[in-house]
C-alpha cells in the first residue's frame, strides 16, 4: 500500500491485497470480574474486505472492538495490526497507524461543529506545533486550509453532509450523527475502519445510504472495514466474511450465507429473544 | 450568517474575523486602545491596565478550564510565580522587561506542568483540590524563602525601562501592558483554529474517545496547563511592573476564585467570554464604589453603610447573570449581534 499523503486516500486496493491479513486477533480473552466477556477469540480480517461480527446482545462484540482499539487491555491473547503485534501500543498510536473506529453510542464532541469534529479526525497526521498554532499565519494556516479543502472535497461531498457542516452536532438527528462519526473516522486516513453498529436505530433509507457508503469506502477508498451489526440484511448484503460470536466465543465464521445457515448461529439468535422478529430479520437478509 | 454576505468559498470561512464589518470593528477597537492614553486621565488608565492584566490571566484559565475542562484554582499562585521572577530579574539582573516577562511565563509554565501532572488521574473537584494544595505550597515558598522572595515583607522593584525612559505612571506602563495583552489574545484565538485547540476541546468533551482519535491525553493536558500558566506568569509579570511591590499576600486564593468566576460569568470556552468576564469582574466593583462615592456628599455615612451592600450587590449580579444566561456574557453578546445582523428580518 502506498503511503503518499493524499493519493493513498482513494487508492484502489492492490491486486494481492485480498490475500493479506490486515488485522488478526489471536486467543483474545477479557473478563470483568466474574463476567467473561471474551474467551479465546481468534479470527483474521483480510485486507480490502468487509468483515462483519454478529452475535446476540451481550455476546461481547463491543468488548472485542474495545480490545482491538486499545480501549480495554485483554487478559490474554494478541492483536496484530499490519503484521505488528500492537498489544503494548497505546490507543493514540494505534490511531496513527491507521486504525479508526466509530462507537455504538456515538462519541461525537458536542461542543464542536460538524466540521471541527471531522477535522479532529486528522489530528494524528497533522504536524502543527504550539508556536505555529499561536502565530497561525504561515504553516498552521496552510495546513488548516489544505485540510479544509480536502475535508470538503473528499469527505463532506462523499457523505453528502454539505448542508450541516456548520451545525453543532447536538442538533442533528441520530442518523446524521452516525454519518458525521463515519466522516470523522475517514478523516483519520484509516487503513482499517471499525464500525460498531453503524445502522442501529436508522430507518430504511438511512440504512441504505450507509450501506452504500460502506461499500464505497471499501471499493473507492481501499479501506478495510470491520463492523459489528445486528441488521442481518445489511450484513448479508455487504460482507465478504462473517464471524459469529456468542458468550464471548467464536461460534463459526465464513461466507455470509454459510454462517447464516449454520445451526449454532440460528439457535444463538433464536435463543436470545423474540423469535418472530429474529426470523423476520433473517428473511430480510435474503 | 450576516444578511447580505454570501461566503464565496470555504477558505474565507477559515478567517478569524469572517466579514469586513467584523474586521472593521477590530481595527476600530485597536485604534481606540491606542488613542486611550491621550484622551483619559491616570485613574481611567489605571483601571484599564488592571482590566488588561486580568484579561490575560483569565484567558489563560479559560484555555485550561473552559476549553480543556480541567478545573484549576491555582491561577493566582502561577501569577505569583511570574511576578516574583520578574521582580527578581529586574532587581538583580536589570534585564529588558520583555525578556523578564518571557522568563516569567516559562517559569510559571514549568510550575503549571508539575501541578498538572495529577490531571491524567484526577478530574473535576479532585483536580481543583490538588491545585489548591499547590497554591498553598507556593504561598509557603513565597513567604518563607526569605533570601530570594524577601519573605512576608516581599520585594520592591525598580520600574521597567524602555530605551532609557522609565515606565512609572499608568499611562506609561500601559504601553507595555496593552500590546502584550492584544498579542496574547490573538495567540489564544489562533490556538483554537488548529489541531491543538481542537484536541483541547475534545479532551473536555470526552477524553476517552479523544484518545482513540489519536490524541495523547497526558501530553495535551500538560500542554494546556503549560499554556494557561504561561499566561498567568506573564500576567503576574505585568502586575509586578504595574504595582512594583510584591508580597505573598498579593496573590491570594481568593484571586484564583475571582478568575474562575470571570470565565463562568463571561463564558467558558469562549475567548470573548474570558475578556467580558474579566471586564465585568474588575469593573463592576469599581463602578459600585464610584456610585457610593457619588452618594457621599448627600449622605455622609454612605461609605460606611454601603460598603457591605456593595459586596452583596456584586455577588447578586454574578448570580443574576448566571441564571439569566448560563452560557455567559459572550452568549448575550452573540444574541444581540444575531438580532442586529438579521434585522430587519425576524428570526
Ligand atoms: N466496562 C464493562 N464493565 C463490566 N462489564 C462489561 C463492560 N463492558 C461489557 N461488559 C459485559 O461484557 C459482556 C459483553 O458486552 P458487550 O461487549 O457490550 O456486548 P455486545 O456489544 O455484543 O452487545 C456483557 O455481559 C457486558 O455486561
Ligand atoms: Mg455492543
């Protein structure tokens, strides 16, 4: 993968990219007191793929994401990113390496506008120092103007959020907030994008938009996507690989339809709540 | 947006003052600051100098507390550090005032960084208590390190000199205080147009997710402490040049509370808010004092009777503004502006 400043943003994935594992999780275990949130979880994410993690509520999906991004320190196991063991790498450094994420319960900065939230994503890649910042004229200004231009032309345009760029995030609908969070993650120039329930709480139209954005991120930007999602329709439509976990363990993984048809997956879902709605969700996936 | 201006492009959007009208007001304000000493008496200039010094320190605290979300009650003590450094350098070395003020800023920043070290672990009231502890320790040092600080009797220092002429009267010291205040205000405003200011706000709003975005918490929290106390150190240095007598009692804890009140009344996380808060907190007691003074020819006992009333009115005004507009004076100002910009169209 090239690492030139701008061109790597929308570089198409190189032909051999699909062969390499960009992220691999090995034997990850995590417990909170007596609760074993994760038990020996292992799986790989191929570069250039959309990989989905599914599983009923409380299965440990968010805990898995938190361990990958360095939020939680697992009790055992390894996280390898770009061929490097990152167990001891702090979250900001993982971000700088190219790991970006969104949160299940949106973590935008309420005191800032949409634009500033997005610009914040680029933080780790900007070099403005304190003295330059205080003077502003000169390097800081050039940096900010170049950033603004790129955010406008590549991100705001792409995600169709022109109309809200100067709004405060607190005033936005839930669906738009999720979109702004995606924008901010894209501003991080990620190599992998971790999306925790990107369409939860969205209506049908918003979900379809988001599906389109995720596919474009993969295909046009060449960014690998790892997502947690409940919406089986979305998972079936856009995933290359699906990992199902329950009670903190991997039940099965594979191609979307194989995982969907797996008896343990069906029982995991059926065992966890309202059967009728779950059947409907499964049907919607077809 | 102001009626009648359509931004041509988003680069213009990045400017600090985004309309010509705003730029015009800014130029008018600076012209007024330059004209002031020629138009008013010493007492008025004395008050303006005091306001400006308080603006510098309040803006520093606003960066730390208003923008980064780290509550500090150490601002006055950091000012003390700057004031003592300036006095000592002026007495023993006689170096140029600009150098002394810069050293004062860096000295205070260093102390600020040390005081800020617990901020990675403790927040809110706990951090406030830690900064109070630091203030107490600094006060102890000021009062007891007699060989350097002159102990409880403090230090008297010579005035600053500028190309051979001494800056003694308020209208002379003003020429040191005013430009430095203006430059430092621009610096603070610029900070929030870059990644550093955005990182501060991110830490204030949600420090844990800020980390996942690549912001190193300890580094930026300490940077915020350093900048904030640099501002305090310079303000303290200016204070020293203004009064030229420094004692351990010059920078009491109450003064730190004064600065905290200034950013709360003015508007946390707004540069304009810090300015308005400092003006309010400095001027309201003065105006009340003047009003009592006006009464005294008619009512001889006015001063004695009204002094406590004055303090109560001051407190009541603060509370009134907090209830009336919790976002601070800066928000009131914004509402007034919005009204006139959209006028005659109703919002
Ligand atoms: N910070 C935490 N402290 C204690 N328990 C937690 C914490 N985070 C998650 N858990 C527990 O770990 C399990 C997995 O939770 P989570 O990862 O959020 O599941 P999912 O995202 O799949 O719904 C749950 O039993 C939850 O209660
Ligand atoms: Mg979850």
